[in-house]
C-alpha cells in the first residue's frame, strides 16, 4: 500500500468517525474529491470501507464501523 492509499484510508476513517450522523459512500467520495483534489473510484472506496469494517471487527477495538441507514457510522 503506497502513501497515497494510506493517506486516503486515514481521511476516510476520519470522515466516518467525526460525522454526526451516518455518512454515505457518495458523501465521502464528494468530500474527498473536493478536499484532496483527486478522482476516486466508487468501487475502490467501497473496498476500503469493507477493509475498515473488517479491521474494526477485531477484538483490539472497542467500537466498530457499521452500515446504518444507507451510510457508515
């Protein structure tokens, strides 16, 4: 995983965990494209969200990434 991918993952995590309500993949995509001035593939974004979901399923974390109401929280 290169630095850009890791940076993207960190930004996605931040958006999910600071959002007051659940945040959709489309909202994440729009925000990151505007903020980071990059073009994101929605399939890649969904794959990252799935990896984050799996990461937080570990017993090492006291919380999880869940899909709620069409978004992530």
